[in-house]
């Protein structure tokens, strides 16, 4: 979590330099979900994600250097500069891709699960999406098919209460999202997405149920997006949410909670945590250095690979 | 000497069924999915017997979720499966435009060639018997506009089999357009598996007076005319385009260099269609070879009406092609020759069915 947080903060800091010239959706405040879910996965399990993908990518083990290089549009980026922040991929860890059409990769995760079934592979798929995602018809189509064939897929809904600047109450009737999944015949779970242990415990039970042939599982996790929908800044001045709400949301910081628990349990000392943060910062600095010293592609690199051989 | 098996004839629909069967026998990763695939009608017979032979795991019906199921097929294709998806009408695929355009077409490009989407989507174009505005569109140009998709439309049973096998083995998303009026047309179809190129047009009737480049069912209308002219020593060149994307400009250009005249016939609307694209390319690349402006035979700018009374006149046919040839090539036929050709090409069936055996329902 700390690594994801520090990466996002570094990105936010450097974004103003105007060298990362692509839309960027930071996941500061939402780190516990990526970490808690991906901690229950093996390398061969596949993950699909959405526009706010940095946390999912890193938690699954995606290469940090290639991610930063992608944001700078360099040849060494995970998509060679063709994707940017909203299109991340790392096949080595079976992070099969993130895309920014809301709900767009959810059926792909179901399809990957279907392929696993057809091929007899013991691997599961995960689809990360938000509370806005469940308003897309394709997500319901995906849940229906997954439930019909009891496919090994985990749906993870990160409910941060906002679609861009529009609150959930203006988009959905007042009922829990996970109930919609239950109506589709999925086993559903819900909990505090800002508590990494809660997320981990739910995800562990859900993935275990999938491995036990109990069919697709749905997890709704509440969380809070600290910064603007797209971009590096806080956006309190826009007044689409109250100062009180922001204060409460940020007070539920998953890192603060985790840090408190770790120190209380004595598993790590304050010094050790600081040392960890220093190591992370050095790794991040090296990743930025890698990106900025990487070859710059030209337009000729953009014209091919429209069709596969 | 032609062997007995080599001369075997199949209908276009049977050729598709055989292509699916042979592709599934050759590769256990090939699955067939679509609304009605295993049902008693078996998509006009094109999927008949497949579930019995390959089982319910590989021959699938599906929920009425065109977009979601296209995404499911894309996800499976990314993980080693080769899905063949079927829509009984191309109009239904409009529900899947997001997955086709944003994911299938772009996955290979946007992830820098790391993965590809080997997916075939069979799309059947309806016509006649009152199918009306939402069951008889010809949308090849809509899909051909999207880089990353291949859009093909075989006109013969031979090509239907060869191109479907090639499409299934291709590593890209291929939209396979079948005109419903081609399903019952017979052709010699080899028994063994074979592949037909997805990017080459084919000269189906050689000639030197005028070039007619046609897509899908319009190849049949053009062929009737060419055959009728041939009896009078007039050689019309008919090119079966076979693919809307990529569009084989070279074959058409070579023909135009010979004839100097070009007519393009399509099953779709003229405006913004592949007729427009092809003529643009020929004008760009072969303007000096053209003796007259190229022309188009295609649908007018309104949707298909349902009533067969209203639809009588909507679809251009062999007579329109004949008249356009006479005009552009300045052919002055004697009254007898003209009457003979019109007799040969004039539709004897009711205008809203492909043949007298067709009695609906769709």
C-alpha cells in the first residue's frame, strides 16, 4: 500500500511538469482494495482493470519502471507509449490489461474464466471496476453469464461513491450494490475497503470459494477517492463534496490504519517503517530515472501492429 | 479429369457448416457460440450437428447479451480460445459495437502487439420477406471504417468455406458477412479443408468492355448480367471483392486499366459505403485510365421498408446493372438482343424472395 501511495504521490508531484501528457486517475485513498485482493492471487490468476489502474497493476506485480515509462510515452513503456495511464499491461504477471471504457473489461475477465474452464486450467480471473461500472449493461450481462456457467471469476467493485463528480445517490436508487449481484445469482460480499485486513479476509474467502467450484463471487468494497477524478490535484474548491465529507473520507486512510495496527502489534518498528519508505522512494526515483532516460519513440513506431500476423 | 469428390456441390450454408466442422476437428480451441447455434433451426442449417459432434462445451447458445458476450469471446480469445460468434442478423451486432470497436479492434494495437484477438463474428444480412428497417441492413462499411477489424463477405459457397476456415485461423478479429440470399446457392466445394485468402478480390467473369466490382450478393446479380451479355459476344469483367477491409484495390485497378470503365455494386447504401471508398481509390490511383466517371449501384439513402409493395424498387438488381453497362459502355443493342438479355436476367420470382422455394418466415 505504501509503495502504491508513494508512486501516486510522486506522479502527482511531477504531473505539473507537463511531461506525462495523458489523462491520469490516481488511486490515493483506495490502495487497500488492490493490495488486499491481489494478495490472495497467484501469478497465473488473471486481472483486468479500468481507468484507475495503477494500484491494480502494481499490486498484481506489474513492472514499476515500465509503468512510469508508459506514462512518459517512452518506448520502454509497457505499451511502448501506445496506451498511457489508462492502458496498462504486464503479461509476465497476467495483468492482461486495463482500459477506460467503463465496464469494458469486465466481460473479458469472464471470458478468461470461460477459457480456463474450457482448457481445464485452475486459474481464476478478477475484474476491477467502480460503482459507476455497475450502471453499465455489459457488467450485468457479464454477471449473468458468469453465474449461468458458474465461471471462476471474482468481480471486485470499488465503491468510492463518485462517478467523476456525480455522487452515487444521483445515479442509483438507495440500495446496496452487492444486492444486485445477489440478484444475478452470485455469492456476494461487502466490507470496508479502507481496511486492508478486511479486504484480504473477504477476498481470501471469495477466491477460496471459487477454487472450491462454488461459482463466481462479487465483492463490494467502500472506499474514498481523495483527489480529483482525473489529474493530480485535490479538488475541494469545486464543492461537489463537503469539507466534512472530505475530512471524514481522508481520516479513513487505509495506510494510517494499517500503520497503527502494525505498530500496535509490534511486527515492525517506526524505524523499520521509515526504512521501508526510504527503500520505496529510492525504487521510485530509479523508475523515474529509467523512464526519463528511455528512448523516445517517433511517429513511425505508431503505424504498425494494427493487425497481428 | 475432375474427380467425383472435387466436383461435389454444396450450398453456401452447407459449406459454412463444413468449414466450422473441419475447423473444430483441427483445433480443440475453436468454439461456436450464438443465439440459436444449437437450436433445431441451427442458424439456417449452418451449425447443424455441431453440438452432437463436439458437445455442449464447445457449441453454445448464449444469453441475449450481444455486447457482454462479445466481450466474453474477446477475453477467451486472449486466453487461447478461438471463438466463432454468430448473429442471425447483422443488425444485432450493433449492440456489440463497444466491444468490437473499442476492444477487439484495438487490443493488439493499444497493447503494442503483445496479444491478439482471434475472433470470428458471423453476421447475416437479411433481405426481403418484409424484414424491414432493423433486420436487413448491410453494415460492412460501418465495420470497415475501423482499423483492426477485417471485414469479409464471400459470395460463393467455395469462398464461404475457404474464407471461414482462414478467418478462424487468422489471429485477428474477422467479421464474416453472409447475405441470407446466398445461403441456398450451390457451388463446387472441395471435401478437404482449404483456405482462401482474406484480402484478395477475384475475377469471376473475365471481360474487357467494362469492370463491375461487386460485394457479396451483388456478385450474383452482376454475374447474371455478364453471362447474358456473353451470349452476344460482349465480355463484361466481374470482380468479386470478397473483402471490404482490406479492400483489394490492385485487382480492380488492373481491370480498369484494361476496360477504362468502372461500376461498383454493393448490397449497402451508396453514401459513405465501400463503393465510395473503392471509387475514390481508383480515381486517386488510376484517373488517367478512366474514360468516364465511375458509377455506383447501391441502396438509396433510406432504411429498408417492410411492406413488399413499398420495397419493390428499393433493391437494385441485374436489370439496373444491365442498363448501367449499356449507358457507360455506350452499347447499342438490337431490339432482339436487348430483349433476349432482359429475358435472361429478369427476375421471375416475386421480388422479395431469393427463389420460389423460399416461403419465409425469415
